[in-house]
C-alpha cells in the first residue's frame, strides 16, 4: 500500500480543491467582468454529461444521473495551482 503524500487520495483531494477554486473564480469573473472577449475566453466552459444509469438488483432498484462535469480554463489553472501548493507543503 502506498504511503506518503503521493497516494491516490492526495491527488483526488488536489483535483477537487482545484476544480472548486477554479469554478468559484469562474463564477466570480462572470459576475464582475463586463461583456468582452476576455470574459468570454476565461468563463467559457466545456461540459461532459453521463446519462442516467439504472440498476435493478431484484431487492432494490435505483437510478443515478445524469452526472455532469463542467470544465473551464480557470478550473484547469486552479488544479495546477492547487497541485503546486500541495507539492510545496508536503
């Protein structure tokens, strides 16, 4: 089993922190920047959706979804900054 800061949970935490920070910055810039090319460039997002998945296990049945991921340029920058900060701390 892997030990230290480079285990999978570390990378998952860095990804989550980076996407949340980048998403918050994207939302902030959408509200504060005037309509311009810079606002369009920094706040445009790419979406990936995974449709509903149903499972029937005879005793219980459930449906998950749709699940979506919205990625923007600032989210990717947030992941990079979060990784650099985490790497310098650990």
